[in-house]
C-alpha cells in the first residue's frame, strides 16, 4: 500500500501537490499523532494517581493495579509514537524522491536558459542539498503540528481542568516566547540564504578545480587556486556556523522564557496543596505537565526557524520545476518524410539585445545536405541553436509539417539531433557514449564515421572505457564518436556544428560520402568553416553581417564575392598543403 513508486507530480511547483499525493500516509500520521499527543497529558494524570496510592499507603493490590494501568497506558502511547514517526519518515522519503525525480526531469527537458545563471556546483546543491533541507523542514513541521500543537493543546486543557487561575498566570510567558521566536525568524532566513549561496559557490569551485587541476598545475596556478579555495571554505564555515547557531541555540532561550511561569505554580499550587484542594500527586502531575508545555513552547519557537530554513531551500528549487512530460514513445503510425521550412527566422542569444541573424528563409527535404558557413560570430552557431527548438526564436520553423516551438520537448528531442563544438563524452564505454542506454547495433554507425580502424586497435572493442570527457582519445576520435551519437537516433533533422575541425580532410570527405549514401531519410545541416566538402552539398547558407545568402555552392561562387573570396583562400591553402 505504501510501496515507494516514483510517479509524476502534476504541479511540482506547489507544495500542496506533494501533500495531496501522500494523503493516505498523512491520514495515518494524523490519527496516530492525535492519539499519541492527546494522551500524553493523561499519562501525567495516571502518574499522579500512582504517586497518591503510594503516599496514602493504599493496599499493595491497589498500587499494583495502578502501576499496571500506568505502564499499559505508556506502552500504548509509545506505540502510537512509533507509528507516527515511521509514517512521517515514510512521507519524507517518498516526497524527497518525488522532488528529485521532478527536478531531474526538469533538468533533462529544460529550456536551455532555465538555469542559465546557475553554476554547476549550485545546481548540484539545489538538486541534492536544498531538496534534503526542504523535505526535512516539511517532516519537522508535520511532526511538530502534533508533537507541539496538539500536545500543547492537550497539556493546556489538562491544566485548565486542574485550576483555571493558576493556569492563566503560569502560561502568560508562553505566548511571549513564541512571539520572540517569530520576530527572530527573519534573521534566521537571511543567514540561511547566505550560507546556502556560499555552499553553492564552494561546490562550483570544487568542480572547477577538479576538472582543471592539470591546467592549474602546468601553469603554476595551483597554489593560488588552493588559497582561493581555502578562503571560500573559511567563508562557508563562518556563514554555516552563524546560520546553525541562530537556528539551534534559540530553543533554550525560548524554553527558559516560557519557564518563568513556574513562579505562579509554586505560589498558587502551594496554596492549593496547603488547603487540600490538591493532593501531592495532583501538584506533581500539574508541575510535570507545565514543564512539558514550556519545553514544547521552546520547540514551537525553533519550528519557526526550521520553517524559514526550509522556505529558503524551497524558493531555490521551485524555479527549476516544470510540468511533467512523459518520455516520447514511438508510435505505430508511419513517420512522415523529413521536411524543413524556415520562414523569416531570427534568433537572439539570451541576455543579448541584438539579433544574431534575421529574416532567414529556406527549405529542405529528406536526403539533403545543407552547408552553413560564414565569418566568426556571423550567426552560424545561432542558426544551429534555433533549429534545436531549445531556445526562443522569431519567425517560423516547420519540421515535418509541425511548428517546432509548439511541439513537446520530448517530440523535439526525438526529431532533432544536435552535435555542438564540444563532443561532451561520458566517462563510460564507447558503446554507451553512442547509444546512451538505448541499446542496439552500432557497427553501421561506426563505419559511417570511419571509426573501424580505431575500433580494431581497442582491446575491448565497443566496451572500451573512454575516460572522463574521452580523455583517452584524440580530438578527431572524440568528434567522430559524438557524430556517431547524433546519427544513431535516426532523427529527422541532424545539426552538426563544426564536426570536422579535428578531422583530416580525406576522412572528412569519406564521411560526407557515407552520409549522402546511408542517411538519405534525414536532413543534415552542416555548420563548418571548412568549405572543401561544400560542392557536395545541396544548398549553402552563407552568413554575412547578420544576413544569410541561400543558394547552391556553384551559384554563390558566381554571385557572392565574399563567398568566392573565402573559397579561393581555402582552396589555395589546400593546394599549398598538397
């Protein structure tokens, strides 16, 4: 009934969604919490009765009977406590797992600018640390609703039944202690924000130093970087200690403030005993209940601090949630032929005011190879990013007859493959780097990217571990494995951004021929500075001053002087190399 199943949360940005999702568990928590906390004051009453049986020297059987009643009541109460704690922890575990799943889904399917201003270290802090703090805060709040709220109400009711005047006088300081805690919660919130932000900064530095350790060492920068890291660690320690002290050291102060009411009990309670209104057992029970009540008042004050700490973490992870999108599934219907139509397409980089290019229109169909070139920062890479659909763009992109921006992220991911400047290889096997867990035969893809000779030289073949970022491979090998990955998924549109920069021109020519022969069911957009293979393209987009000339290679040579000049310069360089 309560097995952990990772099912999506409909509205992950709302905390109430997680509470509704686990309503059965919370119902059990409510029942056991009320039974446990509502009975605690009765345990003190039974304790007082047991003391009276001893003080009044009643028969041994009466003492034993009262003892058994007291022990049985305590056992039943503690059983309810165990059950409540178990189900509260179960709620926290399930909610934490659900939050992580939803955040993981959000990271994988995010628009590329969603986490644009967040460093890798801070992102990890949010995915792990902030989720833990937020869930722990939820657990404590739910626990204290019963262990503090219900219990305090139970204690107060029992005290009023003993003596109204004594209760009113002795409890005057309890609201004052809680009011003090409420006033200090903003100080706790501010210190917690600073500590969490610094924790993210240290995590980012840790990742950066680990990735660039060799670079720092060979450039004699390691000692300076270490000193910088130590300084940030010291700052984190200072901020964390301050936040922890403010959160945890206040409870004794709140409790001591609430305990000032004991003066009233000693005065009025003593008079009740002297006038035989109370027995010694009654006085003991009343004092026990008051001490427990004042202690709970201190915990209620600490609860404000815990809530603020959890609220800080929730506000850090909340922007990262997006609505659940199930993974794309292959439908039984026949896929339409690949077609691409761009009308008045424009693109602006996030946080930039000027357009990378504008008013670009062109079309392509299955089997076509589109070459894209131009000067540095002319808009080539921007076109590739726009065609992924992961960034906002202007104009219209119709892929297979559907507007790309209106399709789901899962559908875009299935229909568009992208290879950027960075191969982004995993610290895994060659096979996993290409298939990404999908499975299947990769021999055809490896032949297409001319990787047969390298594969034969690898003792473990496709199961060869590539190392972190493909460190065991040359630049050309890394590029071809990334190219194989982009081709493996059989996407309708394949965007290759400078895939041959580390590949010799002979191998580049062979790969282009393989692409033309074996991948005629897709559209391939080749972004490149090298024009040697552009005569084999069906169309060329030449970017110049934020605009693009769209034509064939031959027509551009005769009609566009800038393109011809670029071609002649590269052709001459190639001749000189030969």
